[in-house]
């Protein structure tokens, strides 16, 4: 018997018993939809957690800083911490890190405290200077303006979308976070004054004096043109929402000018308290080529004598938790499919009892035993295939409904609103359909054996 004939006969047999077939398929539909939706919840939670980690610094990023002078790793035999020589971060360190395997890029960051003034409003922040070309790695989504011009030697900041909420009224002390009202400031157009020597600025306001006893002079105020502002509202959070970026060389230049022959805040000094000739970086951001290599790169950099931090431990912990949740949810859904498998087995057994005489005639006519078994396996496979297709389609609808309900205002679940708490990738759909077919054929295997082993004479005499 040809495969085409077996397929036609199997489909015809199922069609003759419409109600029973529909009810059996319905069981597979429910089972398939259940297992897909349950697994999709685990996948959605895992994906949302990775997106959350990405917002807090990235999945493949390692932050390199100077080691503490009294680092715990340098303790002596008595457990006392020993002071060690600090390796300041400079261009030599940058080149050393770039030689580490799996490092995709490394760029330095120089931080400088600044007070931004605009009318009655002011904001205390930290300017983050970095090479203009390196800002491309941050994937800044600009809503206005552009990135700083690398050919310009002027500081031209890029504001995070949340920075406007940090400006407060100097007279009332009110800000967006206290009364919900945004200040009347256009970060792109309003004149913004920057004070880099904040210590002397407050000393001047409060009538302080220098160590020599003279009155503190008002430090210089700089007017920097804003280069750009990130897209998004004040409450749209990302790792860059509350950052102010600018060109590294331009920031170095203005800091040297402002603190001429004086220590720059946050920079190391000599033993006598005098400023160093070189400006060192606060930290170096390192990009790893793959998430699987983050831990390896972090350990290598630590062995070079620097402090290295990443989200690797957080990622491992979150993935372990959500994998357990995913297995538990998948097990719950599998119970429904197991019940459906029992229904398929029952349907096939009933079909054999009803078609005993037909099976006997086929054997007497010389039909191969394997063909008889294959015909019943195909019937069971048909049930699994139809139920799998419909169940998978239904699961997409259920997934969309879950995401819609949980993303509505007032649901209180930010995770669902971010990316959807239910996520069905293409591979899950194909796997579910294939699994349904396999379950159907496995459930029909033993009934098909019974059909193959029936005695031809007994089957023909059967009424």
C-alpha cells in the first residue's frame, strides 16, 4: 500500500467519526495551548529580566576601576589590610585591556562634578567625558540635537531624558519629583550656566574664606551649548536617563583651565597634596563580544590588578530562577497534553473495535502488517497535527490577551508593560506542533499493535 493511499484512508476514517474526532482533537488543542502558554510565561519573564538588566548597565559590559588602596585581597597573614600601590587608569591601562581576549571595545570615562544654573533653577550633576566616537557604543537614542562634534574643543553636553526632572527651584526647593511640575527650561535652547568649582561656589555664597584667610572669590561660570537630549519622557528610565555626556578632550581642557595649579576634585594628588600632571580616568567601560565570555574577561582584568564589575552574577542568578519557573510551568501544561494523549489512545482503541472486520478483510487480501499499523499511527498523527496547529494558534491569542490585560494602566506590573510577560518565539510554536504529533503517534502506538496482531479469521467472524 502506498503512503498516499494510507494518508487518504486515515483521513477518511477520521472524517467518518466527526464528533469523536472533534472531541479528541479538542483535548490536544487544550493541551498544546496550555503547555505553550505556560512556557511562554517563563520565557517572557526571562526576557523581561534580561531587558531590565540591560537598562542597568548592559549584559556584555564590564566596568573597570582602580583598586582600593586597602583592598581585601592584599591582607597580610594576620588579616590586616595592607596598603598597596594604586594603578591609576590612563591610556596605557586602556591599551592593556584592549589586548584581553574577547574584548570588543574599551573606552575611558572622566567624571567631573558640575552645578547647572538656569534662572531660578539649578541642578547638581556629574559630567561624563568620553571620546566622541565611543558614544556610538552607548546607542544613545537622541530625541533632539546630535552627538558632540569631535572636531570641536568646546564642551557641548548631551542630556539624558530624565535630567530635566532633577532641576529644582532654588527659592522654593520644589522639583518635578516633589510637585509633579516640570521646570520651564528648554535644555536645547535655554541658556545654561555651568559651575565646575562647586566647592568655592558654595563657599562664596555662604561667606567662606580660603586657608589664607581671604574671602573666597566667585568661580567662573561657563556657558556650554547643549548638543542633544535623549528621547523619552522624564519617567522613561534607562542607564543613560540621568547622565550628562560630553567630549573627553574638551572636558579635560576646561578642567585644566578652571583648576590651574590646583587639585581637580576627584583626581589623585601627590604626597604633598599637589595636582598630578596627568588627568586620570574614573573608570573604563569594556564591551565583551559575547555574554558567555563576560565572566572570563572580568576575571582576567581583575588578575591584571584592577577592580572589574559586571552584571554576570545577576544574569546567572536571574536565569537560574526563571529556568526553574519555566520548567515548573511547562510541567503543568504537559499534564493537559498527557490527558489528551489518553484521549487519543481511547479513540484509537474504539476505532479498532469498530473496524475489526475491516482489519480482518485487509489482512485476508494480503495487506502488509506494517501498513495496517501505519494507517492507525497516521490517524493518531493527524489528530496530533490538527490539534497542535489549532492549539498553537490559540496560544498566540491567549498570549496577546494576557499581555494586553497586564499592560493596562493600573495593573501594577511594569514587567508586562515593558516587553510582554508572555512571549512565544517561532521555535516554541514549531516544537509544540511537532510534540503534539509525536504525542499523538505514541498514544496510538499500542492500539496500532493490537490492530496488527488481530487474527484475520476471528476479525472476519466478528460482528
